[in-house]
C-alpha cells in the first residue's frame, strides 16, 4: 500500500507528468476563460463545443495553408468569434432561447467543421514552437515547465490574469458584472446591456476558437473531425465548478487535467486499482467542491450571475 | 361517356407517372452504412468508408449507397438504423460492436431488409455477422515488437474490455513471448474509441514509464505521432498510418472490407443472400498487413514467414496449450488450438500479462 502510494507520488512529481498535464489542461482553461466572461455578462452559451471544433478546423486550415502557427491561431479565434456572432444575433438580437440556440450552435459547428476540414484530414503541419531561453530552459526540473512551453500556455495564463484584472479592477468589468447580475437595473442606469453582452459573447467565442485551434496546432498536430471529443462541455462544467471566479477556474482546469492524466498513468504502473474508479475521480472531485461551495456563505460562495440565461428585451 | 374517357386517361397518366417515378427506385438497390466515428478518423470508420467506396466502384451502376457517420452506440443507433430501413434501404451494414442489439431489434421489425453487423455474435434470418481475424495480425506484431524493443516493455493503448480487444492483447503477448519469454506489456484503458488528445496522453504516459514500442486498439493516429516525437516505434491500427510516422510505423493491421461488401451486395442483387457468419483473416485478405518498415531484414523475414505460416494454416496464434494469467490451462476446444467460440468470447488474459481486466 505504502509502496503503491510512493509510486503514485513519484509519478505526480515527475517533470514529464507536469508537462503533459499542462498540455491537457490548456485547451480547457482557454475555452472556460472565455465562457466565464460571457456568463458573467449574463449569457449562457452552451455552444462552446461547436465553437471549439470550428476553431480547430479553421485553425488547422489556416496554419496548413500559410505554414504559420500564428495565422492558424488567428483563424481559429476568428472562426470561434464568427460562430459566437451567429449566437449573439439570435439570442441578443432576436431574443431566442439561449439554451436551445447554444445546443444548435454545437450541432452546426460539428457539421460545418467536418465540411471545412474534409480536405485537410491526413495533412501534416509543424507543431507550435516551444519557448527556448538559453540557460533558463535547461534548468533542472523547473526549466522546461516554466520556460519551455508553447505560446498557447503562456497566453492562457496572461488571459486569466487579464480577465481577473478586468472583472475586479476596472470600471468596465464592474459594469459587465452588473449587467450579468441585474440587466434591468443596468439598463435603467443607462448602460448598453445588449452591446456589452455582444462583446462578451464574441470574446467567449474567440477564446473557444483559440482553445480549439490549440488541439491541431500544438496538442496532436493533425486535424480529424470531432477531435475536440467533448472538451467544450468540460469547459462549460468548469465555469460552474469555479463558481464563476477566474482564480478557481485555473485550479479547476488543472485539477481536472491532472486527475484525468493521473488515471491513465496509474494504470501503467499495474497496481491493480480499477480504472473505472480512477476515471470517476474528476467528477467525484467536482461534486465535492460544488457541495462545499453551496454550503459556504459570503465572499467564498458562488458568484453565479443572477441574470444568467435570462433573455433581455429593452423597453424603448 | 366523355367523363369516363377523361377518368381513364387520367388514371393512365397517373399510372405511367407512378411507374416512371417508381422505376429508378426499383432498379437500383439502396445500400446503407452506419458508422461509429467520422469517416475521416483514419482508423476503423475510415476503412469501412474505403470499403463502401470500393463497393460503389464495383457496382455503382446497380446500387445507391448512403452512410450515417458519428452514430453513437446505444439508443441513437437504433433510430439511425431504423431510419435507413424506413427509407428503402434493402441492405444495411452496421459497423460497430455496440450496434448489435439495436440491429437485431430493427431487423425484427423489417423482415424484408437484410442486415450485416460487424464484429457481433447475434444473428437472425435477416441478420448476418462479419468480422476480421485481427488477432492474426496482432500475433505478428507481438513478435516484431519483442524483437525491436530495447527495454523489453511494450505499451498498449486500449478502449473497452470486449473480447476482440482482449484477444488482441493475448495474441500480441503470445507472439512476443515466442521471441522474448520475459517481455512485459503495460496496458492503459482510455475508455473511448476516439479521443486524439486522450490517446496522445496515454501514449506519453507509456513512454514515460519505459515502453519503447507502442500499439493501440483505439482509432486515431495520435499515439503514432507521439511515438514519432519521442523517437519510439509503433504499429498503425485499422489503416496504414505510415503518413503519421514515416520513421515510426513498423506495420499496421489494415481492415480490407471492400471484397466482402461487394460479394454480399451481389448476393442481394442475385437474390441469393442468406444469413451467415463470416470471420476472415489474412487468408481471405479481410485482414491485410501494411508493408513491414523501419526494421532490419531478419525481423522483416521473420514477420513475413509468420504471415505465410498463418495463411497456410500451419500456425495458429492460439495454439494449445494456452495458460491463463493465474496459471490454469485453458480447455482446448478446437483442433490443436482454441476454437472460434473461445476466441470470440475471450475474457481472460494469458500468462505474462500484468494487468487486470476492468470490471472482472
């Protein structure tokens, strides 16, 4: 038993383990960051999976045709944002139900990305370059973890810090949260509720598109239809898990990535722990955290936007 | 009188119109396919799609084909199969193990439609089953892997503990043990047929733990790519994945469905279709090995000799005695080897596999 525990701990604290977890968690963090902003403005966009897979298809197409990861990433962001624009037109412009529209967006994205990506299946690209700082990247243990990642990883952290600063340290962030908590009052105070929500939804789409582009550009450098394999849904769940707070989102994404990879690695050790038990761990952890949050009051509790998912039609 | 002529004329015109409308549908046989993954998965579903295209090429003037992709196993699939049956398809191929019960159910409601279910074991008067003896290829792969591995540890990424997967692991080990009796295999269950990210993660975990030849029973080429990145060797699955690892792929088990699809469709056209159970391997070319690459000549020769012996029937991967993980000898029901029933329902590991079958 102790020996088994020792082996598992040895696994968790190895450099390769941490490197793989970072790669596995980055798309979740990117997609969830964008969705967090959209939901904080009061819009529930369930189409993350659809926006992600469009980002993956267009990102790969862009990178393949231009032979540039950066152009690929930009194509991914634009594709995600374009999908979000369709969603915004329907839910904000025509006040259509957000849940139904989000689900439709996922179905649309899955089909459309297959069509766009059809010609690129089986093609190969050069994966995104990883940072190399002479002297620093070669440092033992921390070198490759801190100074040897690709741009997406650094971007995901810059993004989450930026989102935190924006939401809690700027006036615009305060207004966005106000819109999400009570759109009628925000409207009465003269804030352009729909315009703010439009921007938040587009931002969310861009992030989802970038997260999708990360998959064929850095994670597994090829495009296959359906390659997001449900990561958009996990990103949605992470926003709830994080109780709409950016700090907890990072913890949630990395916890999920780590537990998922741990369950794969432990199997290789041949310790006889049932894989079914291990694969249920991420979800068990989610439930425990949600129970703890619901029992906590005050600042530590959930920051669920009060107007989340509620359609807003301004009176003239 | 005049009225009657009008009525007769109208009826005649209607009949002619109906006949012309119905005629093309009656002439061309509609053949439907239900796929588990996207046609571009470069694995299982892709090979069935290659088979369908081969069918269109051979009999395109006599048939129309339809396929439904990304059909989940379970209730979803029953709806999809029924939809094909309702829309006039007279021959329907359902191409994944999990479609077994839905296929049987729909078949009982459409007795005039013929069904073909891949990799299952339930049949009816209008339901045939067909599959490949993939374990024959796995045995050859096991031998190659044991020859090529420097660490003596193989990495095996698997989906679900169904008999086909278990028999694949066993055949690999039996082949490997003929070369190196102390060979080890590390097994990771990813609980999905298709998730490139997860398959890549599993490949990384195996590489981290010292495996230097990777093989898989999942559908995407992600593991092949990781092996290429890490300078390891790997086997392609279902289709030739050499594109994803020109210096990595040793060989691949390629599913070659087209000849079977053509034959069965011809049978329906001729009215001679009967419910059967087809299980073809290297001999019937339902299973084909991709070119042996990235290995020295002696290993290549060993692989080719083994392939020839299996084809000639002088070598059976599951030749008796077979000893299970716990040291018990498995009863030998076939002629000097396990019989097909034992292989098709395999739920034990052979000696030397250091893993537990999930849920057992």
